[in-house]
C-alpha cells in the first residue's frame, strides 16, 4: 500500500509539474516582450492600421500557457488590455493538438533541464 501511495504521489507531482510549471517557463523563454511601448511604427503602417474597420487575430494559443489574460505580463503578446488598446474586434483562442514536425519537445526538455 505504501508503494502505491508513493507511485501515485510521484505521478501527481509529475502531472502538476508538467501542467503548472513547465508551460510558463517555456513560454517565458520563447515568447518574451522584447521592447517596451511605445513601439516604433512607420507613418505608412500607422495610416493603414487607422483605416482598418475590423481588426482580428485568428490564432492565439493562450489556453496552452495558462496565463491570466486579465493582466499585462512580461511574456506573451496578447492580453485583454492590449487587445482593447489595439481595437481588436475578434480573437480566436486555439488549442494545440499536435506539435509542429520540426519541434522536438523531448529534445527541448532534455537540453533545458541539463
């Protein structure tokens, strides 16, 4: 019985580490905010943006990273405050179901854990 409890405890610890610790760490390494506002934008790009009637972002993996979208953070590019500031009318929240062919998650973890 004691061995079963230890095994179940180890599985639970592994599960919570994989879902609560690793995703934010990976995102902070791969998706940092590199420049602080105000961002420099050409006058032509700003004029084109100002002419748009409808702004949408058709792919955002917010659910995989477990971020609080109500807070502006130092990682990630999207949160509700930035969406309001940019007048985004439509945001598609997606869930990744398969890693890209060139992304080896196992190799990434092994390289970054050593």
